[in-house]
C-alpha cells in the first residue's frame, strides 16, 4: 500500500530506474575502459624504459645504462671498499668485415659477440654495447686477477667460435 502512495507516477519511476541502470552500466564500462587504458600505458612505459636503456640490435645495456651502473658500482666501492673491474673490448678489423661482406653481416657478428659475452658472464655483471663494435663489461666484486681470467675466457671463447658467411 505504501508504494501506491508515492507522489511519482509509475511511468516516471520506470524512467528513473532505466536512467539509473543506464548510468550504472555506462560507469562500469568506462571504468573497465580506463583500467585497460591504464594497463596499456603502463606496458608502453615499461617498453619505453627498456628501449631507453638497451641496445636495439643486441638487447644488451646501452652506453647510458652502462654509465649509470658504473656510477652505482663506484658509489658502492666508496662505501664498502669492495673491488670491481671494467672490461672494454672491441672487434678487431670490424670495418673490413662491413666493407667486405656488408653491414648486415657486421650486425650478425656484433650479435654473436654479444651472445658470447652473455654466456661467459655472470647475471650480476653489466654487459653493454658501448658503441659500434665496442663492448663494456662491469664486473662487481671482482679484483684485477678475476677480471683477467674473465677477459681471457671471453677471448678464448670468441676465438674458437666459427662465424660463417656465404659458406666461408
């Protein structure tokens, strides 16, 4: 009986119920859309951050990231006096590879060296493409003698790795 005594007509109540339902559904859809957009933006930001810190060809850290890691390692050294080492390497006669076989072959050689560096280094080491055919390896908690062993291991592995171009 109380429902019948409401001051609003039945058609008005039905209309208001429909409007409220429409608004609730619209808000739900917009909220889901905003959440999807936010997740998309976060994923895009993560991709941009990765791209800003890594070399596109090799996936190694780039020079800027290597410098940041070097600064951090130096600060750690100043605080704790723990040694670290830095290896700088380049591919000998690389220009002649590009000139003779083309830049696509040079790129393959750079990737091969990058992969070898990854295989021969620890996860805590920072391996970076310093530029062109140059690489840098930051070795935390590694004194000079340990760095010399790592460098020789890397050199020996690259020396024994065959690299074929057009059957040669």
